[in-house]
């Protein structure tokens, strides 16, 4: 599907609060990155040297892997890979249970450092009611890995999604996306508003809201961006010792803050699939190029496509679902401040026991949230009758025209009620998030003020002590100087008096001699 076919929706408008966001950042961002890169390089190099020292014999090891359909869990039985040509020389792999042209299309976009398999629970849950397709994004797993950082800019990544939708013979799609997939999905919805009818995003901020809402805490959590901007070293970090990083990530529940929180969220067999995908030749560099292209664009070294800039500033007048883990190690909840200005029909869910890896930590809860949201925002009459009924009947067997009209009316009523409910819930949750953040900021400010006051008191005491000592030294010096001056004056007076007496004696006449 061409950009011309999807852009230019009548009535599309810019988000007022995003007009003031400077994108790209240009020289300011470039100077900041240049200042911090040496420190980032030193810390990453120190980590790699530590790992090399611990196990030098295994550091450069890598075990060959081959995964095929036999390695997949039984709930994915029947899934098959399909290729999509998105531009000359670029072919993406999608995973699907087959075409279902009478059902709505759900397209799943994964994040870093994952692949299509991260959606396994959602694919199995939704396959009977929708046509589900999970992509291996550009550069990942078996998908093409074009050379050059510029090949991974948002213009290329968003165009890939539109091309896949067109290759599936569709002109409308519901996007379900996580992490980097979510960042791309926000831009896809803005660039192709006539194509995206619903948007569900997990743990992924809208890029301009990220820039607008960024805090010191979020900047600290995003430190690894600078690591990934470096050459070679981040590739070593991800691949050394047979991609041990992925084992630490997916099997580190309870041990690593960057891992899923739920024990058993991933099995060793799951990790093997992720390792096989990341160890495909060129996959790691391609995955890191997502970060590099974004940072170089922000620094003004790569020029963003005008359609992407316009897309990121466009208001999204479609149903939007945002799901966040309360314990997300990478992204603060404050990224969602004013999200209702970007997407007025947003519904926000914060999962109290989930990390950044929402699908792994809370698969059943996520499935229930998706079921409710999809049913509340139907794009076909079949969705309004509920998951069980939709799964049990083919579209051609779901009643006569009258029944469809009744269900259509019910769907419309449900959609109106859901929109009101969604707006209320989103406003309440965003307000709660803002209130909580304000309380955190106020508490931090109070603590900081107390620290500054205490420091000021200590400093004042030190200054007073120094001033007192200095004054005493000056007084003593003055007294010494005064004594010395007085002694010198006294000596001068005595010298003058002695000179006067001597001269007077010389001038006195001699006494006459006696007879």
C-alpha cells in the first residue's frame, strides 16, 4: 500500500502539545551524546572485560542452532511462516495460521531483543476469531537485513508494515505491538491513518511524548541507548558466551531487574528459539541499528522523512489501548502523561505485577484485556457477540440479515458505551499517574530542599569559622605590626634626642681658667 493511498485523511490534525517538541533535537542532542559516549564506552568495555576474565575459554563460543516447526509448543500447531516483499531486496517473514479474509486482521509487531515468538500466547488465544499475523521485523530472525543504519529509520520501518498489510490483501488492520514494535506502531498509525483502525501498544511510548515528558529518572533508565550507539561492543555484549545475555534476561526472574518478574515466564526451550533468532548472521547489528538510526536522527546526523515527522505530530482519532507494567525497568509510567491529547479514545491499563515484558509476565491478563477492548471497539458485527460465540460460528453461519442488523445496533451501542467508559478510565488512570508523579516530585523536592538547607547550614558554619579565624589572625598581625611600629618610633625618638644632646654639648663655650 502506497503512502499516497493512506495519507491525507480529511480532518486529521496536529496535537497541540506536540507542536513545541523539537524533533529532531539537532546540535544540543549531538553535543550531549558526544559528551556522554566516552563514559558509556568505558563502562561497557569494563563489563565485557569482567565477563572475559570470568570465563575466557567460552567468551567467543557459539553453538549452532536450528529451530523448525517441531520445536514450537503444541498450542501453535498449524502456524506457518509466510514471506512478504516490502521493497526491492527486503523480504519479511510473518507467522500465521492461514488467511481468514472474512475476519478482522490483527498484525503483531515485536520488540527488542525478541522475535515473532514473543506473541505465542496471544496468537493461540485469538487465532479462532481473527486472522493473526506476527512479523519478524526488519533485520530479525529470517527477515532481510539490509545494510546501513539508515535502512532502519522510521520511514523504512513504517513502510514495511503498510507493505505487509497490502500483501495480505487488506486495506484495514489492527496493530498490536510491544517495545520497538510499539514505537513503530505509533508512527504507522499517524502516517497511514486510513489503514490503522485500532492500535494496541504495550510498554512503548509515543516518541514525541517521550521527548516531551522525559525526566531525570527516565534519562537514567535509557542509558543503554548510548551503549547501543557504539560499534562492535554492544554486539559482543549480546552474543558472547553463546548469547548468555538472553539466558540472563529470560530466565532471570527474581535475580535481574531487567528480567520478567514471573517465575516460569520463559522456559529453556523458549530461550533456544530466541537465541536462534538473534544468532542469525547480521541479526544483532540490525537490531541495534534501530537504536542507532533513532539517536543519529535525534542528533541531526540523519534527516527524518517529512511524512514521519507529520505522523508523529498527528492526533489519532481511533481506539487506542496502552498496557504498561508497573515494574517496567526501562520506561517510566510518566511517559503517558497527556497521552489522551494524542489519542482521545485511549484506554490505559497498568498491570501491578508486570515488568517491561508484559506478554511474558501476564499472558492471561493481557488476553483478557485485549478481548474486552476488541469487543468494546468492534470493526465487524462478529466481534460484538463475544469471544465464545465468535469462535464457535463461521461468519457465514452467524444469522440472517436481521440478526446482523440487531448485532450491528448492539455493537454501535456497545461502542458508544465503551468509548465513554474508556475515556473515563483513561482520564482517571492518567490523572492518578500524574498525581502520583506530582507527589513523587514534591517529596523529592522536599528531601532535596532539606539536603540543601542542611548543606547551607554546614557551609555557613564553615564560613563563619574561617572568618573568625581569619579575623583573629588579622588582629594578631595588626597588634604585632603596631608593637613593631611603636618600637621603631621609640628608637627613632631616642636617636634624635641623643643627637640633639651631642650637638648641644659640642656648642657649649669652654669655662675660663682659674687664677
